[in-house]
């Protein structure tokens, strides 16, 4: 797998994860009376998404081990 395709795959995975996690939380915060309590959870969600982004970037930019031919 080429480094460019790994980077694109990592970005796509992060975007899909971010939408899948943030969208339901935003909907609950907006539409439920108790949803405002979920605002206390949002900093942890953002921190988790930042950590995931760093991990995916490390995976995408990792150099493959040299082949033994």
C-alpha cells in the first residue's frame, strides 16, 4: 500500500469516526432536556478524537520495514 493511499485511508477513517461519534451527541444535546449534561462529555470526546488522529497519522506515515530479498 502506498504512503499516499495510507494517508487518505487514515483521513477517511478519522472523518467517519468523528461524524459517527459527534453527530449523535450533538443531536442529543440539542433535542433532549438532559442533553446539556452531555456537554461535560464533549472535552473527552474531542481529546479522544485528537488521540485517534495522532495514532492514525503515525500509522499512515510509518515506513515499512525493508524487504529481505
